C-alpha cells in the first residue's frame, strides 16, 4: 500500500522530509507540494514523478490525490 502525501513548505526541512519519504521509508509517494516560493516548489516537484505544484496549502489539502498532509512551513503558518 502506498500513501499519497502532500507537502506544505518545501524549504530545507520540507526537502529533508521529502527525501526520507522517497528514499528511506517505503510506502509513501509525494504527489503534491506548495511553498511560499513557487519556483522552489516547482523545482522540488520536477524531481518527483507525478508531483503537482499547488499555489496554496489549502489547495494541497483539497487535492483528491492527497491522502496525508505534511506541514513543514514556518510555525506561524501552520494554523492557516
């Protein structure tokens, strides 16, 4: 079974979590990302097969392809 994960925030910490999800753990696939820096989000997505870039974290959460969400944006943005 594979869990399809969306990642909100793909800075250093987000990218490290993505590395673990894709190269260390089994059973996870990152299928959606977003970041305050759209170019960074696109760059990260380009390195992941079948990954979509979204403009906002809310869009990641609403994506029907996403089964779990990992929030790695900076602290004050978590609640939103």
